[in-house]
């Protein structure tokens, strides 16, 4: 009875609150602290009674614009160098509140309260705090582009409680964890409540879903008078011990079965001023980071994994350059890709006598520091400096002597970014500069690596019509320098293939000691507002443009224009909760004027009223020239092909949820591929989640590159015979994850990925005619081919003609991999954490070609295992 009376009383005032908050920007007033507050999830201190509550007045989902079905009261107090937030989430059925545990910064299928604070009141950036009824929490820094950086971890505390009237959150956020302007007593604030069982989301400051929501549309937090200047000094020392166990090889001096190491280091965060913060790390250790999944890559492009190291992830959006507020088919060149810092060594052991090797898996990072901040004058500053020392690899010829070879030079990385905001953040002008310098006193490394790499650029962003429209523009110029061998390698890299014999405007030159280029882009986008949206994007990257020393660029030497037009419905209907349908196009040309890309795409995404989701897209690529198929040889012409992807996901609210995905690709010549994936998530309790994601791929590829052979008699293909094959591929991956959350601060996570991949090569063939899709199969259309007992193919390309025979190894493969990662994480006090990590890796290969699950899985289990056990302790000190 008491619960019903409380809820009825709260609902009685809601229609008035709804009308008031929808008519103007809502506000909430913080009051000074009077008396102590004990965080226990009960708002019974007198200080809470003196704070006037504010309400969440409007639904965003599922019935946009209507009042919430359950009321929410928010009270805010400041004092004792902290901001206190008390939230009462009424619920007429508290026994049905979904309270699921998860690790920090994860969003489980649970009720949730999210608070965003624009503490600088710059209407561009914010700090986010997630609170869940089971007591778990999350936090993130929200960038100007809306990116939520969950690697940002503030040291704050909270308590929650479920009672007869709903649930309560009591929060304390130290002011020194926020960056704010003490000269103003107004902050921006947005509050969202999510009710899991209803899929309902209620908001404090209502912005229609069809419009762009950002800090400029937040409500106002008033009354923050006489806040102290924030003084931040945090030191987080760590100690790590590791034990590595591998199979003993008596002949290999580097595999004696075990290795034990220990290391120490520290992270530091210090407020240089009220606006600028210094983050530094000395001898960082990233051993607890989740392992990358295994992949089989048969293309000429590198495999790219996301950054997971907290030091580099946190605040990474501050270094973003030239970001577009829209989708585009050609991709925005990445000027800063932090995984270049600490990458695997790039040198090689070239001595033919090297029988056993011991090469570091990653380059050590000796130290790194970054300064970030936003000045009250409108300037934003971000600068990062990192140093990696010289790395050496050990090797032995089997005779007992151990030798070493440098495989990575001493390197210094510098990335700086500045931006200036105008017109309340609606216009931004920025600049970026990056520099990489290497000590290449070792002649072998000087042949491979660039001695220096520099890039500079400017960008411009402008919003109008309540940020529903955007204009984005950027220009960047790069220069790399080094030995003639290093710059020749850069010219021949897969991003540009400047050595192509039929290229007219690339200027391949083996005497160069530097290479320069530029990239520019211009985009006009209707981001939101109404049902219709779209964009027009023009991009250009010159052949000499290069960012891969500290950035990521996979294709250059192209000009392209792409368009998108879409219609979106956000109001629920009889079948769909929301849906969007779009039509896009793209056309690209290389610097010889050949069209290399031409496509149309249809995209449709929808959510049903029962909260199932169906998403899909279909691309049709018209026939176009391909200047990378022969990997530096003459240009080819790809046949037209169609490519599509469809995904169906069930309602995520139940104990069992699942999804299914299908991808396909097929061209007119007969190449095709299909991929099928299923995901199933079982949540039998509030603290346990098991996810199983099998993935099966089949492909029939007619143009898999094998090798290129110089032959002056091959006049039609400019003196080179480029060998391809038809390959049948089958691949199975069984990704499995287990999350066991004992308490909001103690969790266990397991990740296991068995992978089996097989490739059967047949019909070895030769590229026959430039600017066509034309191949001659050896032994059928041209010459002869034979295979020896040890798997070596010998080709006579013209029978009795003058061409020399050549050989290559059988390309068939069976790759088998097992990667496992188990992490126990205990936050024993705010900001201080104990990690216990176990990792296992098994890997092997055989030149079989066929796929047989039982045979390959048994072989995988028979592969020798490398195990690592690591313990890491970090301790937060706030000074």
C-alpha cells in the first residue's frame, strides 16, 4: 500500500513536469552540502530533503514524446569537494526490476541510470556515469563526435538499493575527477533512465530521436557557486610477475620450458592547470589486455585490430583528425593509429645459419606521456609523446653460440592536435602534426625502415540548424624519408604499387630518398532533423600520401565521390518500432583516370515492436579496373559482383537471446563466398553470462595471388608472369565467452577461440591480358605443370618456347589455432586493482588443403601449448 501511494503521488505531479520541461530547457538546481552523507542507497540524510527534486519528463522509447510510465526523482548536492547525486527510480513492480551484474564499463541487459555532465559547459563534451541496480557501474568521457570512451575510469563511489518503491542510487563524484570551469556556476546535464523489461528510456532533456542529440541540447545544472579549483594528482604504481611455460625442445636453447620475469612501473595523472592534464606512464605493462583473435589473411592488406591498451584508448578521440559526421565508402585516412607504438618488431634475422630464434612479440614502450585539455578561451589541446627503445632478437645456428640481431630501432613518436571553437562550438578549426624519428645506425634496419615520417594537416567543421547539418573539410600533407631501399619499399607497398608497368602518373623512382603526398576531403551531411538524411562526400589521396608510421592508410592514389540518401521512421507503428532505408552510391578513379570503383548500395535496418531486429545491406559493384589484383603488375578489370549481409537478432531481455548472420559475395566469373554466423547468449542468473558464437565460411576464389616471376619473353604482361590459382576455402571459428561476476568489484572472464582454416589450391594459372579479367590455366590453356613428391610445382609456361621454367611450393594449407584468455579482476579499493591472468596459445599448420573437423580438431589439441600466468597489482594514490 505504501509503495502504491508513493508512486501515485509522484505520477500526480508528472503531467505538469512534462509540459514544463518540453516547453523549455529543463534545469535542476544543486544545493550546498549541509551535514554528512553516508553512501548506503537510502536517501534519509537531512541534506537530501533540502534538495529540490527534478524529474524525467519524457519517453524516448518506446513511445516517444509520452510521459514515462514510472516516475524518477533526481536531487543534486555539492560540497566536501564532491558532487552528490541522489536518484529515486519508482517502480510499481519492484520485484520485476532487472538487476544484472557486469564488469565495470559493460552495459548488461539491466535497468540503468545514466548521467552525463557537461562540466566545462562547452556544449561539446561530457562525462558519463552509468549506475545499475545491482551495484555495478561504468564511466566514460564523451567526445565532441559523440564517441563514448569507456577506457576513462574516474575514481568515484556509489551505492544502490532495491526497496518496496523501486530502486535508489546514491552517488559521490569527487570534483577532482572532472574537468570544469570554476568561473561558471552552470553545467550541462542529461539524465536517462532505462527500464529493461519495458525497453523504456526516459530523459531529462527531451530531444526528438529524429534530431541530433548532443551536449548542446542538454538541460542545465544550476547553483554550483564557488566551486574550488580542481587540483588533480594521481599516481598508480604497479608490479607484475609473469611465468611462461612452453614445450621443452632440447635442441632449441630458447625453449627450456619455463621463464620467469617481474617488472614495475607507474601511471601518473596530474592537473597542470584547471584546464590541462598530464598523463604519463613509465615502463607500462599491458599484460592483462584481452588477446587478439586468430585470423587467416590471404590478401595484400594488413590485418587491423582495435586498440585495447587503456593508456592509448583513453582520450583517443581528442586526436581524431578529419572525422566525418557521416558514412562514406572510401574511409577516412587515420592519421594516428596508436597500435603502431609498441608494434611487433619490423626487422628480420637474415642470416641463413639461423636455426633457432627468439624474437620479441612486441616492442617495449619505455615511457609515454600526453597532455590534454580544453581552455576556457575555446582552444583544445592534445599532445602525445612515446619512446620505444632498441629491440634485439636472439638466434642460434644450433652449435651452442647465441647471437643477437637488432630488429627494431630506438624510435620517438610525437602526435599533437589543437582545435579552436567558435559560435558555441558550432564551428571548429583544427590542426594536427605527427612526427616519427628512428635511429637507423644499423644498416639492415636502414634498408627496411624510414628514418623519419612527418605529417601536418588542418580541418574544419561547421554545424547549423541545431546541428542537424554539418560541413566537414580537411587537408593533410605527409613526407617520409630514408634510404633508397626503404623508400623503394614504400613505393612498392600494397597501398600504392607505384611500380605498376602500365601506370602513367605514379612516377616510380628507385633513387628517391623521400616520398611526399596529400589527402583532402569535403563532405556535406544532413545528420538529423525530420525523416530524410544524407550526404555527399569527395575524397582524394595522392599516390605518395603515407601515414602508416604512426597512422593507418591502406589505399592511396585514388579520387572518389560517394552519396547517401536515407529515410528514417522513429515513431512506432503497428509492425515496426523504428526503421531506416537508404540508397547510396560511390565512384572512384585512380590518378590515370581509370574508374576503379562504381557501386550502388541498398541499406535497411529495422526494430520490430517485439524488439527483434533485422538489418541488411546489398551492394552491386559494376565492372571496374583493379590496379591491385596483380600486386604490382599490370592493371586488370574485375567483373561485376554483388555483395550482401543480413542479420537477425532476438529480443535481448530474456534468459536466452540469439542472433543469426549471413554474408555472401558472387561475381559473374564464378567467384563466390558465403559466411554464416550464429550467436547465443545464456544468462541463467543475474551474475552469469555465457556467449557462444560459431562462424562458418566457405569460398571459391578464382583469382588468388600466388607469385610473380620475371620473364623477358612475357612481353604482353610487361616482362612478368603473375601466377594465380583457384582456391577452395573452408573456415570454422568457435568463439566462446564466459562472464562470471561475483560482486560489482570481483569478476572472472574467459575467452576461448578455436579456429580451423583450410585452403585447397588448384588450377594454377597465369594472368594473360592487361586491363582484362583473363587467365590461362597451366597444362590446359598454356604450357605444362608438374608436382614433385615433396610438394614443389614446376611450370613450363610455353612448352617448347624460349621461356624458362620456374617453381613454387604447393600452397595448400590447414591452419589450426586455439587461443584462451582467463582474467580474474578484483578492484579491492576504488582505483586499485588486482589482475590474475592465464593465457594459452596453440598453433600449427599442415599442407593438406581439405577440411575435416575431427581430424583437424584432434591435431589442434595435439599441438604444443604455450602458457602464461601473470599477476598484476595496481594501487591508486590520490595526492
